[in-house]
C-alpha cells in the first residue's frame, strides 16, 4: 500500500469561492465562483487589473478573510473548521505572508522583525536566534544588516527581511501581494529571483499577486482574474519572456472585453 507523504497533500485548493463586501446598500462581489488548485512546489502568479479581486483571493487563501461561500483547503485542512485563534496558529505554521508595503515593525531591529512569528508562537530560544542570524539572514545576504531598524534599510533589504520573516516558521506556502510594487525594477527582479530560489531549493509553494508581466514571468503558471472570476490560465512555457507574456495577457483581457455583452 502506498504511503501518503506531505508532498502528496495539495497545499492550496479553493472550491466555488464567493466573497461579497457590503457597504451600506451596495454589495461588491470581489470573488465569484472561484475554483483552483495549486500544487506542491508550484510558483503561480495571479494577474488582473486593479479591483479584479487579487488581494481578496490572497486574503481568503491566508484565512485573513472568510469567504461567503465555498471552501478553502490549505495543506489538507478546511479553514472553515477553525476558530479565529486556531486559524492564527495554523497560519503561522503553514503560510508566510509578504506585502507590498513590507509591513515591518519600525521599532524592532531587522533580526527581531524576522523572529517575530517564532516569538509569537512561543518557540524562541537563543539557539534559534543564532540559527536565524547565521542561517536564514546569511542566506539572504542580510547578516550585516540584522541590527538595523527598518528605516535604515533600503526597500529591497526591507522586503528581504519581510521574506525572511515569512519563512522563519518554515511554512510550506508563501503568499505575496504585489511584493515588488514599492521597488525599482532591478530590485524587484532580485526579489523575484529570491522567491524563485525559495521555490526551487526549498520546494516552497509560492503564489504572487502582480500586475507586472516582468514579475509574473518568474512563475510557472499564470491565473488571470477579471471582475472576481478566473478568466483564464496559462503556463509561462507558452510565453517565456516578459514581452511575450504581456502580449498574451493583453490578448486574453482584450478578447474577454470584446466578448462582453454591453449592459
Ligand atoms: P485587487 O487586489 O485586484 O486590486 P481587491 O481584491 O483589493 O482587488 O478588490 C476587489 C474588489 O473588492 C474591489 O471592487 C474592491 O473595491 C472591493 N473590496 C476589497 N476589499 C474591500 C473591503 N474591505 N470592503 C469593501 N470592498 C472591498
Ligand atoms: Mg490588490
């Protein structure tokens, strides 16, 4: 009989997801009937225009937002079965989050920012601290910067610290919302390369939300959202550079608008 290993468990699966935001009398359907599966060690980019539901999808995957309907299964577990407290603990161990604005705590050093999830989980020992400093931060080229406050670091260094923080608890999944959105293009590419390495070397599953073809091209698969729905998906092997990818993406979006029935 074959044994089930962790790598057999699909890290992310959502089924018929709907998320509605209500404000007064208006309701915005941010996600409509979204179903998708992301496999172990896959690097997926979610693209779409502003307001298409990309961040909402990421927040639902992370259990930061609960959907109105549908299921979210992370590392084999249905998030709907968890209380908010259980969800917080689960998230710390399974999901690393990276944001456009880095979201570092300004009064903590770079090292303490990285250690925060372990501290919050009550797992921090001095050996752990040394391991993070000489292991993870050295790996990311940040050992020399460990005692600086975020303000004293460049944008690229701050995002590397945020990525270090996202993986310090050894999650299998990294979810990144426009991780290069506040960086110049060269620094942005170095962040993409780092995410790619974390996928290749450590078999982490990565989902990056972006509207930039130069970022999406680092992924294996692109999921295109429009008005809260999955419009299309394709593999980057079909268009292996950013210009080809941009053209293909534009074709998909244009075809969808051409086919729309005018209201
Ligand atoms: P994207 O990240 O693709 O720009 P979002 O997921 O942020 O899109 O938003 C999708 C839609 O949901 C937008 O119309 C947005 O205004 C709406 N929305 C997102 N978050 C909220 C919220 N907390 N309250 C009300 N509406 C929201
Ligand atoms: Mg967004």
